[in-house]
């Protein structure tokens, strides 16, 4: 893949697993079947080890994204539990604040029927994640700002766990509180989540309703003389609205979801509504099959998932990589010295293809898998970022793997705020960091490539 042709960047917020004083830690015994399935848990990087860790991950998600603070604890909704693959689901909520905190005092604020502790007189909003437990791990399924009195407009989310725990369904309604406004628009999206090999996957998703309204201006002006009688004026203005709705049926039968073709209807005053309806054909989706490419994560744990040095000594891939290093030679990227931390510790890592790539906002995040050979570079919770403009002295054509192979590079942490053209970004368990490549292992020559252990 040509490395520097990608135009943009989507940075992931990659978070950590530490104890949270807001979770209850309660859980039900797990069946042997569910435990066996959980043992297969993958490399999705999305699992939290406990409900407490999910709470702390939610708080870190907002703190790491530039918010000044998050409440000191989480509030929990009542759980739904089953004996199936999705053993439990519940909402986990926090308050997220803006602006500096100038006092150590804390007050309690109601969230999800409970309370969380936050600074007094806070400018804050409520944030919630729908979490599901598979085996002993918790997965963040859907994160949103709920419609809450006294806060900015949010979403209305309804969710349910099937009786046998085979699937979790949630419907997110955008713009619900503005439905009755003169020129309203919004939609409801439904998602069905199943579990495969111990990991939640999106099995089906569709917009089941979309609405848009328009108000005739001349008609509305004719209602102005009724200003002294607000109720009559509101009724008059309502009679000036034209509302178009687009709906799709959604039926779950056995192991299939049937999503009907789009039905368009128009009510209210005869007139036109801006834009064209979006038509979708009827579709049937089987729930038991593979849904590769539809794994998802509302936010990720931090992932300092780095094996101890002693454990790495017996990994065959690490041994093979060290053999490559001993036979090869490195090409130095000397221009990166200007962006490195003083006395920066170096790590040696092997990169292989894997994960998804995405672009937006002036750079790209390239999907790679990281294996740490020497040093303390995190193996998970980091992404390789390429900025499409500005200085790129730290970019090298030999960094990224291709054609199913792997590359070996030396990396070191960059100074906070340093302008980096290419490198890794993520969380090291304490703070958000950036790492740049300082040396690249040259590929073997044709004469020696047959002797490579990889």
C-alpha cells in the first residue's frame, strides 16, 4: 500500500485498565459454555476485565479527549442478565465537565437513578455507555449523551437483551426532542449485536425511521396576530407544517432479521419537504454467520498489553525477529532527533499487517500489529499515524509492512507537542504518548533472504 497517498486522519482514543471506585463489581456465575467461548477472546482489544475497569475506561475516554475532568465515580443502571453468550448488559454513566476545577469540594449529582461525585456548580453533561458482559469481560457497545433535563439536546436510546442472551438490540434516536419544531429532522437507527468467538459483532443495522418537516412561511406569518394567545398560535403554526417520514419494518424471527423496504408517507399541510427520500430495498440478514468487518468498539481500553520480558523470551516470533536483527543492518533516521524526548528510551518492535485503516482531518491511521521485541513500547492501544502535510522527516518508506511480511523498526517517545509527520500514538498506561521511528531494519538482500527464519 502506498504509504503517503492517504489524505487524512482519524485518531483513536485508546484507554486504560485501572480500578474504578464507581463500579459495583457484581456479576453472576458464568456457565462453562460461556467461559469456553470467552477463552477464545481474540485480539479485538476492546475487552475490559471488569465492570470497574469499564467505568474507569469511560472516564479516561473523556479525560483523554481534552475534557477537563470526569466525575470521580460511575453510576450503574439495573442489569439485564441471561445464561447465554451475552450474560449481562447495563448502562454505565458519568458526568463530564468543561473548564478548570478550582476546588477540592465535591457534590453528588443524579445519574441513571444513582449519583456521582463532581465539583460544585459544574458546567457538565451526562455521558453513558451501554456495556455487555461476555464471559468475564465487559465490552463497551454504544456510547452517547442521553436526553437529560437541564442539559443540551441528546439522544434517546432504547435497548434490550434477548431472553436467551443470543443478541442485544439497541435503537438510537437522534433529534427526538426536536420532532415538533417547525423545521425538524432526525432519524432512528437500530442495531442488533451478536457474540461470535467471545466478541460482540454487529449482525444487523438499519435506519428504521427518518423524519423531516418544513413550515410554510406565509402560513406561519398569518399566525402572528395570535401571539397573545400562545396555545392558539402554536396550534396555528402546527397546521403550517408538512412532515415526511421514511420507515422500514424490522422483524427478528429465529436466526434472521428481516428489514423491509422503505415506506414514505407525508402528513400535515400539503407542500414540499427539502431533499429526496432515501429508498432501501428489503433485506434479510442471517444472525448465525460470520460478520467479519463488523466488529466495533465504543472506546478501547488502554492496553498496556505488553508481556513481561521473561514471557517474551520463549515466544518463537520474538526469537525469529531477534535472529533477523542480528544478521541485518539498520538505516538511521537522524532527522528525528529534534523531536525526541531527552534521553528517550528506545524499543525494538516488529510490525505486521492487520487492523483497519482510516483517514480524515489531514492524516491517516494505518492498521498494523505491533510486537515488542525489546523495550517497553505498548503492543496494543496504539495506532500508526501519517500526517499528509508539514514536515515528514520521521517518515520512511521501509517502516510499514507489505505483501504479508513484517518490518522491524526502533522507536522512541517524542516530546509532548512536537510536530510529528509519521509515528505511533496511543496511551502507555499513564498518559497519551507519541513515538517516532528512529531506525529501520534494512530488508535482506536476495542472496540471504532464503535463509531468513521468517
